[in-house]
C-alpha cells in the first residue's frame, strides 16, 4: 500500500468519524438553497419602444436636449397610473408586480433598468415579463402609452405656464401704453412731457407686437412630445431562476464540500488522541495493550469475570509483555499512570493485576491513588488499614513486612487499600521498603497511580517502579499532554515500558460519582459468583465482587491451557459490600 492509499484511508476515517458534521452541513445547505435560491419562473416577455421629440419640458444640453436617463426614471415612476389604468387587463395588477417585471432602458439597452452612459438616440424601450402573453403585451403597451400621456401633460403644463407669463407681460404693456396715451392728451405737442411720452409710446408698441406674436405662436402650435415607435411585440416565452431540483442538488453538493472541509479542519485542530500510531509517536514507546470499548458483554473487569472476551485477551497480552525481562532484569513492580483523571487507570491496573495473578505470579495491588478510593470500595476494603497507615509508621522494612502481611486476598491478588485518615506524604524510603518486603515474598507490585502529569505522587511512583505503563484514552487525552508527560517521566528517570490505549468505556466499575470506575453486571453463570438476595433487587453485580471465586475457578477459554492459577479465596461473609463500604 503506497502513501497515497494510506492518506486516502486516513481521510476516509476522518469522514466516517465526523459523519454527523457532514450530515448537518448537507441539511443546512439544502435548506438554505431551497429558501434563498431564486425559484424557477416561466414568463412571457414583450417589448415596446417610444420615440421622443424635444419639447420645452425637457431639460438637456444644447446638442442633446433630451436626457434619456431622466426620462427612464420618469417612466419607471408611473406605476400608480399604470395600475389604475390596467382595469381592462386580465388579472389584478399590483404596483409591486409592475415594478418587479418592468424594465425601462435608454439607448435600446434592455439589459439594465437605467443606463447612465451618454446617448442621444431619443428612444426609450419598455420590456415587461408577464405570466401570460396577453398580460405581457398589454402591460408593456399600456406602460408606454401612460408614459407618453404623462410626458404630454408635462409639456402642456410648461406651455400653459409660458402662455400665462406672456399674457401677463402683454397686460402690463397694455397698461403702460394706456398711461402714455393719457399723457399725450394732457400736454401740448410743444412741451417736453409730450415729446418724451411720444418716444416711450413708440418703443412700447413694437415690444407689444413681439409679445403678441410669441403668444399666438406658442398657443397655436400643436404639442409633439413623441410617439410609440414600435407597439408591443409578440410575447416570447422565457424562464428565470433555478429549478428546485437543481437547488437541492447544489445544496447537497455544497453541504458535502463544507462538511468534509469542516471535518478535516476539525481533525487538524483537534489534538486529542485518536489512534495507536499517534500514541507511539508522542510517547516514543510501543502500544502494548489496546483495551476495547466496555459493554454489557465485555464488562470492566473482564479478566475476573470472563476469559472469552477481547478485553480479557488484551490484558493477558499486556501481562505477557510485562513478565518479559527488561534490560536483563525481571520486572517486580509496575506503575499504571496517565495524564488526566477519569481515563481508566484503575480499570487497567486492576485487570493487569488479575492477569498477572492468572499467569502464576503473586501480585500485590497497591491503591496508590489515595484521592480515589475506588479500589477500596471495589474489593470491600473501605476503612481498612492500608497505604496511609503504613506511611504514618516508621516506613522501615519491618513495617513494610507487617503491612504486606496484613493485606487481604481478593480474586487471587493481595490488595493494599488506601488506608484510613488523611493521606500523609508519599516518601521514597517508604516505597523502597515496600518494594523490598514484596521481593522477599516473591510478590509483584502493581501501583494504581494518580496521573503523573498533575500529581507529584505519580512521578514518585514512576521513579521507583521497574516499569511504567502510560494509559491514554482515545478521544479524551490530548497529544500535547502525552508529550509533556513523557518529558516529566524522563526527568525522574522513569522506565517507560509501553502504553495502554483505552477505547473510552461506556460502563465503569463503580456507580457514577464513585471514582473513575463504576458498576457493571457480572455475567450469570460465572462459577463462584454470589447471587444477591431477592431483597436487593439486583442479580450478580460487582457489589459482591469481593466474594467472587479466585481466577483458578473461573476457567480458561475452551481448548486453551493456561499457567498455574493463584490459590482460591474463601468467601468472607463478614466483609462489607462496595455499597455498604
């Protein structure tokens, strides 16, 4: 398989993991396309053109008296009059429909409502899109005629204003002439007043004749403001917008593109752990165990209750790797740690201890995560002497021997609970004494450690153990935290033996809120299980885990021969259950 195939496979996994993001993008884009894409519309298109004749109502330049752009604006503002006059057109026309479907353009350019470039064609073109041929041709013809009527009214108003002005001037001149004629009758011809009045009268007469002539010309010339150059053309069928099917297809394709892009970007930006390869790259050690997702058929303590599940096999392989000599010496102590809380460290530590016991080793499980009493409650050892009590003693070898001797056996392993009272400081001398005492009894110690990235106890335990196993939770642990954890462990010279990949369990060993492990059901029919009484209303849960049979009584997979098992443990009726503790 070449690199291209590997890269395609990687992106395929990203898309499968983020399928919900792609589905969401497809649905959103499809809805937006249907709502906002212009719907397809079939219509009929008809045109009519109007030729304009310059009049005194036009305001233009000397060489171009008509402003076609201004006239197009005027024509587009006459919607009220067109709607009012459209009573004989089939269908009720509204002002919004008329404005939406009418295009008035100058210079014979029907591609725009208003053309701002200079032109002097003195022609306007009307275009209307109607739902029927009659509507298209009728409305476009009516719009052109209404515009010409309005233009004629405007020109007539300008002419009437000019006539009124000339008549006022003429009346004023008549009054002045009458005054001058009265002066002539008052004075003798030899007087200066008579002579001046006669001169003024001779000047007023030509002016009066000019105004009279202009008035007759203005009032007598017929108005010519333009005409319909070409009537409504035969409607042509056309369509606009996007078909609904195309809009849906475009929305789906856009959603796939955006969703896929978002999924890839999310994967690039999300630095949480997603595979064993990333774990090995960040920690620099191999992944020795891959814990499958916990289900009802594969409970949290698979090593104790069933030997036929993938989880049990995973912990057996992990135990086999742990028992192999490291750097020429036999591993007598291991620490299971991690970067964060609630990643499944206790689940892994307990199952590893059980798997090691099934392989023939004597195992001491130490609940060193003293802020989490899940191990105590799981094995019914709450409020029992343990690690805290040992650390408050002399922490010498004799105290360590006594503490180990007092530990109780559960499911073939010795369990040292967190102990009583407030947790004292964890000392390297005490841990060294504990390790020495365990070696004297040929016991292998498994430390359930707190997260070494956030607790100093985790680093101290890692520094004294023969091998350190880092548990990383898929989808929870961040890769940057793994890198920082590796640096911290190397700083205390911890021997990082490998990594354990947790597939994020759905169930846990103890009820929610009890720690990082919670309640699961023991499969019925497992030898040695104690069924709860009818009064409890439950059937074979881990409330009675401490009363289960030892691993040797649980059996091995059919056809398999396992190593010597630990000595069976007798049920203790006086030990409280996890809930009672």
